């Protein structure tokens, strides 16, 4: 049993528990994002040829990117479902279910026959499995982040909350590393025939490891307090929307640039380098791998810095850099130099994305109360960072996942379409990324600072919710 010191510190016996929770959050999240990013990389490199071969190369790429985007449209649904039950019955159970959904869907993609074998059923099934991936990752973020943040010692929420965030570069790194050796060693025919399937099939082993770890962790202290007082929210999603509408919208706006530009840097860039610049697909893969590897260090660094200097300054820095870097990024790509292309991808990730993503878990969680935090953070992440405890899972999930659709899911497809409209020139894509960055800058400016708040304290809004009073 975890003992929480009410004075603000934590007993020595809790240290090991925190480490276990952080390990479970990081490893499980890394596995889920490995599955999710693996699809994105494959969509940029092979799915257009295998599942949409009757189309022109442009239409095939757009169709593949469209199936990539489908997963993002499923994420808010996953955030809603998992947020509701995460605020009703707990974070741990939802994390186990989300991992199973994601892993099984990824494994089945590895077994899926192509268009040549089963015709139209191939892209249809691909979309179905992608939807399942979206549902799984939609519920994953809120639970993993809240377990870490709600277990964290006072004054360390930014650092500990950044560990499940590190699952993103870890999953991105694993997903690209899984494909790169196969791409380098196999012929184009062998890679398209069976080589691309291997990383998808390996996913089932990783899921087994993740389940073993997650089954051993305990529920968060903050949510146990809610359970013991029997004040769980009956309808967390409704409570989030009624009590925290501003925070949901701000979280969504803060998420848009971080998420949308991230997928320009890691997914769209792969097709741009191969189709527009005529370079090997491995040039882009190596750049993404380098950026993801560095992110394993910069994300926790920025999370720790937010504990000292606040969430807003770091978040604002990342958003402003992303705006300023929109044009230089493409100028660097167009040099055609592998080293310069790698530099462009790395700078965009570690100075634009990571300063926002490192503090994001703690920031979004602090915007909601415990009883609706899962829903609020997930819909604020998929809208929001800004809710209290009774609705924290719901609040965080809603904001995060809805922004993921607008900012991330459709950004590679939009960028591909804008590139075609501009006859292969990138200027419209740079305008698009600049608009995303401006939305996040304004949202961050309007958001309040939260790093010194007590997330276990019951907020006035929550007392009214428990008492059944109108918000």
C-alpha cells in the first residue's frame, strides 16, 4: 500500500513504487507508439503501392496518408471511452485494455493480404485495423500520464510526467529502426513482398512484455482518494465540458502545433524526400531516428526545467521556434545534403517539438481536477491540459485527442495535397505549419501557469459537482 505524506513529501517506501509506475508508463507507452508510428512510416513508404495500386503515385500516397489520418479520428473516440471509464473505475485497467487493442490490431496488419490478393477488402481491413490502433492510443496517453503525474513527488510532476512522453520518441525510434535494417538489406521486391511485415508481427511479443509490467503496478494515490470517498464522477465527459470548456479549448490549441508539425517532421518528410527530392528513403529514416534518439534526453530535460521555471515559458519557446523554423526547415531539406537534412529534422524536433512535449503531460493534467482528469486530459490532449481531479482523466483525454485530429492526423495528408497544389514547391506547407504554430502561441499566451498548484486539492468546481450544484 502506498502511503502519501500529507505535508507534501513522500515516504521512502514510495520511491520504489514511483519507479515501477514510471517504468510501466514509459515501456507501455513506447510499445503503443511503436505500433502507431510503424504504421505512419509504412504508409509513407509502402502502403500506397500495396493497398492502393490502381491509383496514380500521388493518389496512392494521399490514400495511404488518409488511412494514417483515420487513426487520429478514432483517437478522440478512444479518449472519450477510456476517459469515461478511467475516471469511473481507474487508470490501471484502462491502460491494460488499450495496450491489448493496439497490439492485436498491429499484429493483424502484419498478416493482412494486399490489394493484389483480396482486392478492395485489403484497404477496407487496413482502415479497420487503423481505427483500432487509434482507439487504443486514444486511451493510452491519459492513463499513462496520470499514473506518472499523480504518483509524482511535489515539485517533480514535470520531470516524472515527461517519462510517458518519452514513449513517443522511443516508439518512433523503435518503429524506424525496425524498418531501416530491412530496407537496407532487402531488395525492393522482397521488402514490399514480406519485409515490411516483420516489424508489425514482432509487436505481439512487445505487447506481452508491456502487459507483464502493467499488471504489477498500483492505482494512483489521487484516484484512490476519490474511490475511498465514493465521489467518482458519474458522467466525467459531461462534467468536463460543462465546468472546463475554456481549458479544453486552450489545451486543444496548445496541442495543435506540437502535434501537427511533429508529423510533418517525421511522416510527411519521408515522402517529400523520396518523391520530390529523389533521395533514398533511408535518408529520411536516419534523420528521424537521430531526432528520436536525442528526444529521449531532451524531453525529460524540458520536463525537469518546467518544474523550476514553469510550464508556459518552455511551451511558448517551442511554439515560437516552430513558427520561425517553418521556412528554414524546407530550405535545409532542399539542399539535398543528407547531413543538412538530418540537421533540419533534428532541430525541428528538439527545439520545436520537445520543449512543448516535455512539460505537456504535467501541464495538461494540472488543468483538470482528479475526478475528471483522465477524460479532460485525453480529450484535451487528443483537447486539454487544464482540468481538476474529479474529471482529470476525461478532461485531459478530450483536449489531447481532439487536437490530434486537427493538428496531427490530417497534417501529412494536407501537406501532401498542398505540395501538389503548389506544383511540388513547399511554400504552402510552410504557411500551413506557420498557422499551426500561431494557434499554439495564442493558446499558450491565454493559458494560466499551473506548475505550483496542488493537484490533489479539491477545487471549488469539484465541490459543486459532488454536491450536484450547477457549474
